[in-house]
């Protein structure tokens, strides 16, 4: 192992990717529909969620005079836009395979587009709404950073024989989340350096994420055509299933999730503590989907 | 919120969704609470201006044909400069107002100076001529260093440098040597006269080095540049765009698994025509030149127009087309979206004028 210190901050640019979902099986973790669908919840939440990030940051950009932060935000917006598009590709495939996600994704479009959606900033009250949305996103980005760090290091997924295209999507996305993990935090701080703004959002974001995940897994397992003949108990997710997957290393342990989410409460919190930029850059240089998009 | 505002039940029951009613109400109250207070600038965390006023402390010709100069910069008081890692570049503000980025080619362990190398291009934008005119004592304002091409070396690596692309690569190879990595290095150029740093490179383990020149070896044959890549290793490449495109294409057949290169800005425009764009917000008309993108032209009067990749794949710069026919040159929009939207970073106009919702 080299003794050089590694770069922890890199310039951010969107990477183009190409995924071929045509051969993706429904249970892309072989023999494990539960874990497959836990991870599939990402495809239900992220397209609408990340488009909301893009719209919110586009609104914030004209107010940012710090050149370096501007450059970071421009790169961040592009990365999130490509992420949203890539996950939308999986949704199409699910639909074609007999699992119609639209009842759920329509609700996400409504929640992120209408309820949380941006209206033009024409007053200081509107601006406060914008800054609150930036703070909500910073809290969500903390979650995506440690989840990205988890997925890059989860050899349980390799051992489980996860479909390589899906594994690449999860790790490419996770690596870019690790790569840009400080942007949302720095942007929120640029507008509001107070802890009260930062901390209160955790009490909205953490319960929402938990609730949405449970709801998403229940929805997917109920609609999975391959599970249609199973008894009702087997078509529902259970805590014991999660614990079993965590033991195999295909999902993070509950305790791990709670501890890492809780780090957001520390006064000394900074996103740079939540993963390795060098590890992320290494993965991104080897991602088959990123190499495939090179013309 | 009234019932008409809520989405349908998730499981298709004939009512609005109860969970969404609760969540929607909670979230909209939360945001409305934020709107009850006005945003106050006093809470903002104003970031300090990161520009540094440096001074040129050295100037050295480093290629036999005299066209490449290595400029050394330091703080006026000789103080410590920000840390950088191989692959980083500096953003220089030249006396004329031009801004240019150059890769750092010195030693990261030297905390008191930065070194860049510039090839003089007679018919370029004038930046390199200005850089070559800098003398010891000249003041230069810089921003950075920033790293768009990080060296994250471990294991084995093949370094491929073309022309002035040697500047970030040489810092990486020195690092690889120091770390005891398994490295190989290919350095391409027109002729040995034009290539900087050959003296230093001659000191390295020559069994790992291949200096190839067009005049001696001819143009590289297919697969030649990546011949020395190892199974599972990394390739770091920096050089002219055609060389980079060749390496990216040939990488598919190569046993290495990771390809690192500096991702530059927008591609040059070929076969462009002039056209006009009318911006609906104030009716102003922007002229788009044959060799500039729609985005570049609009940014002159609308500096806050949104964009990101500038290559037509991320979709950030999507705008609604109100009139006129776009020429779509991107890879992101669906046919349905292309009916009334376009990506202004790469797409152009099929006709004389477009009217855009900007």
C-alpha cells in the first residue's frame, strides 16, 4: 500500500453512463427477493427525489458568488441529473417485466414535485423556503454518503452473486455520492451557518426515509409477479429478513444505520468524514457503465 | 390542502392515499413554517475569497526547441502554499485579464512554490504567449489548486502522456516511483526537440519507459499505446483529444480495469451555422456564432443559466422551445421531450431563429 496521502477533494463533473437492463432478472440477488426489493426502493425514490435536488440547486445557484462552490454545485447538479435518469431506466425494465411501479412513483412525483417543489423566489420568505429545502437535501445527502460508502465496501454483495449491471449501478451511484458528499452541506452553510437549521431537518428526513423504505419494500413484494403464488406471510417483508441479510453482508445492520445517521447530530460533523474520495474515484475509473459510454 | 390535491391510494382502493395525505400535510406545514420567517443575510456563512497573489520566482526553458517554459510561482512572503496532489491544476489570472488553467508539474512536498509548464502557441488565444512573457518578479493572481485528474495510485499503473500532457503525468510518475508501485510510462510527442523533461525522464528506470516520437516511430499503431497495461491495473492518460479518444476506444480490449483521464469541457463545434435566439423573458435577441454553442452565447447576458456537463448527456440545461426548430445533437432527451424542449449546451437551430423560455 502506498504511503502517499490521497486527495480528498476533487473537481466534480457528471459522468455519462450506459446500462443495458435487457438481461436483468427480477430477483437480481439470486434467491433473495427480499433484499432485491429493499435495494429496488432506490429506483422508486431516487428519480423524483434527485430531480427535486436538481431544481432546488438550480434555484440556489444565482445566489452563490463563491466561485469554487459554484463550480461544485454545477458538477453536483449534473451528477444528480444523470443519477435520476439511470434509475428511471430500471423502472422501465421493471414495468416491462410485469411489475408496474407507477402507483408508487406517481406519489413520489407528487411529493417531490408538488409538495416540496420549488416556486419562484420573489421574496425573502421564499428565499427562506429555498434555504430550508437546501438543508433538507443536506440531511438526505448525509444518508446517501454513508450508504454509498457502505455499498462500495459491501463484499457481501459480491459473494451473493448480485447481477453485475445492477451492482455497477449501485456502486457508480454510491461512488459519486461519496465523491460529492460535501456539496449540499457546504451550500447549506453558505446560506445559513446555524446549527438549528441543520439539525431540525434530521427529524424530518430520518423518519421519512425509514417510512418510505418500509412502504416501498411492501409495495414491491406485493406486486412482484414471481411471488404471486406464495402465501401471504412470504409476500411481506419482516425484520428477521433484514437481520438475515445484514448477517450475509447484503444489507447494512440496523445498528450501523442508526449510528451513522446519528453522526449528523455531532457538532464536529463534516461530510468529509463519511467515506473515502480516493476509493470512490478508483471505482468510478473502473465502472463498466462509465467506460461503455465513451464514444 | 383539499382532497383534489392528493394522489390516489397506493393499492388502488377508491380513495386518496391516507399516508400521502398525512405526509403531504406535515411537509407542507413544515415548509410553510419556514416561509413565515424572512431569510436574513446575517446567518450566511460568507466564504473567504480564495484568490492568492503570487509572484513569478523562476522561468526555465525545458524543451530543446525553446517553446516550452516552466514557470515557478511563490507567495511574496515565501509562506506556505495550499497542499496539492498529482493531477491538480492551478487557475491563473493573467495581467491582461485572461484566465488559464495549467497542471502542476512540480513536487507536492515543496510547500513553498508551484511549478507549471506552458507550450507557446503562436496562433492560439494569446494565453501561452502571455505566460511565456512572464519574468521573475511578475505578479500573478491564482486560484486553486483544484484536482480534476486525481492520482489515486495503488497496485500497478500505466501512464500515457502526449505532448504538454506530460505536466500532470510527470508528477504522478514521481509519486509512483516514491511509493514503490509497479509502473510503466509511455511519452508521445512530435519529436524529441518538442518534448519537455526528457533529461529528468532519462534518470528513471528505462526498462519502464518508452519515449516515442512521430518522426522516429511514426504515428502509433492500433493498441500500441496501451500495450504495457497490466491485468487489473490502472491507466492514467493525458494528452491531445485525438490521442485520448484513441485510448478510450482501445481501452475496451485492454486487460487494465481502471481508466483515468482529465475530463475537459465542451467539444469543439464542427459545421456550425449562425442563428438567433430570442429569450422570452425580456424579448432580447442573442446572436449565436457558427463556432460557439447556444449555451455560451446565452451565458453572456444570462450568466446564471443552468448547465453542467456541456456535452449533451446530463439534461441540466434543458429549456422549453416556444418557436423554431431545434437541431438536436444530444443523447439525453426522449423523442417526446424533443418535441418542445432542447439541451442548449450542444443542440443548435435548424432554422434562422429559435424562441426559448429563458
